[in-house]
C-alpha cells in the first residue's frame, strides 16, 4: 500500500524533510501505522534500517523518539550492523552513531572461507604478533593459482589490476577477476592493515621503541634492556585492535591501496 501523501505533509518539519519522506515511502507505512504505532512496531521498523536513517526518523514524532531512547535498540544495532558487543562510547546510542559515521566494517559479514570477519579477527588475535600474517595466509589459500602476480592485503582496485597486467603481461581472466573480488575485499584489507598497524606499534615497534613512549628521544635515553618493560606488555593487552579497524574503516580503497601492505 502506498503511504498517504497527506501524512507526509503533516509530519513535523525537519532539516532533512526530503530524506524523511524518502525513508517513509520506502517503508510503505500506512496512515494507521504512522499515527498510532506501537513501540514494538516502531522498533521492528528501526531494526531494518541503518543507524543514519533511524537518527533521522527519531525526529518525526514523539513515539518514534521514545523508541530511539531505548538502549536495547542501539545495543542491537551495534551487534547486528557491526558485530560488536562492547559499548565503546558512553552510551549505546552514541556507540552506534559513531560507528555509523566511521563506516565501521560489519564483522558479521562472511568471507569466502565461510568465516565471519569477527571470527577471523579472533583467529588473528590467537597469534600475537602474527595477526596480519595469519589473515594473509588465509588469503593465500584462496588466491588464484593461475596468477604469478601475488600481492596480499590490498583491496581489489584498479591499481591492483593495472599492476597485475603489467607484471604478467596479460589481462586477468574472468575466473581470476571473480575470485579476486571475493578474496581481496575492502573489509578484509581494512582488518589486515589494522593488525599490521597494531603489531607495528605494540609487537614490532620501529627503532625498538614501544609506542607508549610519548617521545622517542626520551625512550632513546633508556638502556636497551629497559625499553621493553614488563608493564608495557601488560598494558599492550589492553589495547583493542578494533580501535584500529574503526579508524581504517573510513578510508577509501584509493587510500588503502597506497598503504604499506604485507607482501609475499
């Protein structure tokens, strides 16, 4: 049933009225549903929308806003949309909103091997200092065996295809293209680079100076045997690699392709 246009006209004005109209039309809401929805119906509607659209609809009516004040809604969105069970900011609502703005990878998404990205992150974490290598080893198993050009960790990007063509002196076959699209995903590239940065800072620091030292010059004054302290190892375990994943999730493939990536 097409939504009653008069209902849309009567809606509370907002700065994003056009977006509200579009969302409601997509939802195919009836007059009855819009004027007198139960909180459970509103919540069910919201659970099928992304965080950005929910935030817009929160301003449509008091009943919508009441549902938006439910912690359960945002906690569920953080779990279903991003595969996270931790409240990273003060509230679940703030956590959901910030993750949406960061374009956070959905760790519930399954990769070509059937594992979710969340499961792959856990597997990488089981290999301290070798998390990035663990993930790249997974890519190697599914990488086209017909290709002599082998670079891992990159998203499947035109720059990659160009480098492959130049290296192999031929175009990629349809089969190779199809496989690479499922192996060299942008999301996995984000995760691999997150582990690479994490391990570079906390497992294999440049110049052997742990990154928790705010000033490299201060660290340099310490005897080498004092630079790696027991306390540093304990603190390192508190650093969540998912912060790195959040940070890199907002980067485009154009930027990810230019990052220093592990090669084999």
